[in-house]
C-alpha cells in the first residue's frame, strides 16, 4: 500500500556533489527546488565556489564542517539562516582573496617598466616638455592636435616676382619673414581647398617692397589695393570680417604699410617682429614673431657655465633713449662690458659673437623698436638675456615662461642693473642657463622646418588664435 510521505519525513542528506555526475546533479536540484531550499542553496554555493576552495582549503574545511552541522539541523529556518550566513562569509573571504591577489600582482610590477602615455607620447622617452612652459601637458596635447588638423589657405593672387609671396632674402635680422613664407608654402599645413582651411594667409612681403625702394605712401596704396581685391574676389573675408586672416612682417615697414586699412589692423591677425603696444599690437589677437639673425656665425652655446666670467655685455648703437642711458651709466664699469658702438670687424674675426660665450647675462635694450635680434642671439649662444624694454610682448609669451630663462628689468631700473644681476646666485644662474638651452630650438629657423622650431611655434600661436574666432 502506498505510503504518503511528508516533507518532514524526508531524511536529512548531505548536499549533492556536482563532481560525480553533472546531469544527475541538475536533475536532483530540480527535485529539491520546492522541498529543501536550503539544500538547493548549498548545492549551488558548492558548485560556484569550487575553484576558490582549492586555493583556500584550510578555511574551506572549517566552513564545510560548519555547513554540515547546520544542514543536519531539524529547524528549516535555522538552516536557511546558516546557509545565508555561510554565503556571506564565503563572499567576504573571496573578495579579500581577490583583492590581495590584485595588490600582490601590482606590487610585483616595476613602475619603471610601465611607461606612462599622454596623447600617444611616452613621457619616459620625451624630454621635450618641461616646466619652462606655462602648461606643459596642455602644450603637448594641443601641439599634437595642431600637427594633425591645422590647415592654412594661401591666396594665390599676385605676381611672385614683385611684392607678393616672395620675401627679399632669407638672411639678416629680418630673415624670419622670409623663412616663414618659404616654410608655409612647403609645409603640411598648407591646403589648396579653402573650405578646409582654419586660417587664410595674405602673402604680402613689405620687406621686399622696401628693398625695391618703394615709399611708405606707395606701400600703403599697394597693400590697400591688393587686400581690397581679395575681399571683392573671394567670399572668405566677409564671413568673419577678416578675423580668420593673417599676414606676416618682420620689419616695421610692414606695420606702417597696413595703416591704410584700419579694418585689417583691427580684425586680422598680425604676425610681427615689433609687437609694441604703441603701434596697435593686440596681445590676445596678434602674434609676436621672433626676430632671428640667421645664419648664426657660431654654434649654439651649451653646458659652458664655467667659462662665463663676465657679468654682463652689450654693444650697439645708441638709437633709443634706454640705450643712451645704458651706455652713459655703465660704459666705464669694470664688471659690465658695455660699449656704445658696435664692435668693429677690424678688431678681429667674430669678436662680437665670441663675447656671448664668455658672458653670463646679455643686455637686450630696445632700439628704434621694442624688439631686438640680440635676444635671439643671446639665446642661441647660451647667454641669459636681460630684457630691458617696456611694453614688449615677447615671442611665444603665452606658451613659455620667460622668467625661467631670462631676466626682465624695467627701463626705470637701468640704474640698478648691476646690483640686480649680482643678486642672482650661481645656483639661480645655472638653472636659468639650463632652461635657456631647452628653448634654443624654438628660436631657430630651418628649411625644411623641424618639430618645435620657430616656424612650428608661430604656427602653434596661430592655432591658438583661431580657437577664439566665432562664426
């Protein structure tokens, strides 16, 4: 006769072992679904934590014993509570074990073997960027983006044998203009499609006009007629009223030649070597072009601080008020080498350039304009420049920190110049000189251009300017 079996009559059995027969194990779990929920939980827990139990055998033995005790309990509620408690303990042990394993594997790896990458560049192998920049990481990322994306359209109009597109020469203290014209035509930044361009280059070489003996009045008329013809022929100027246009000139005649077009001065980006505020230079819009006297007569100065025994040096014409004061006050000083005239070539070969190698600080007073090619000379020869010129927006001033590789002195402090330089300790001078060597590449023109040279730094400044143009 059939005997009815109740749930309480089912004898307590140990939980099923999934290692013997997986199919039978699943079938038995299905039968136990409604009859012994604590046994079901125990079976699932056993199967899920099996790999971990091999690495935690001592702890698992104790837990297994506890679990078997709870399974043999007659109280269903107590058994369920014990199962949940065991599950919580196992979860805690598992997380602890995994955390310990992760920390152990991280500690075993050497930090020097894990290069840190930023923008696709390995910091360990990149010594180009240092704290001489205002924002080194921002400069690194923006520079890489500029190399990938920046496009400039050059207006094709104009006769290359006259005033447009071809500067007079690539030598002398106004060589920066010529190098820029040549580099931009051959660079990756040039595009033949104006719809892809971020900026538009107006190729006016006022320096070449001056070389042909053109008067200032005629220069103004030539520039005015040329720009107005571009405005009427192409639609690009009127999109932004010239805010995405720029022209380059290193001589002050280029600034004067654009005076006939007030909207050109107000709206377009002017890349000039004479960034003086008294001629309408706008720092957040215009760009200071470094005035570089190339080719350099001698190699760049490097780690030669011990050979620099002269405190300060300057030699030049007294063609400005500050130069007159400088020569009058310090011409006869025994520690400052100050000459109120340029060194005559008859005194010896490259005497002027060789003095840069023996001097700690090279005085750079403003001349007829605030700018001076002597600044780039000082940087090239490893002589810390002393900027003695007010209202001068220094080249790349928004990128590099000039106070970390130069000395900036107000013109009114020229009378304390010697004491200011003597107060700079040897440790401070060595640090200034070290930073100076790092920025030498930014004040060198190359053909073809190379990374981080003067051309690329000017292009980077233009890249920054184009971000503020809204249209």
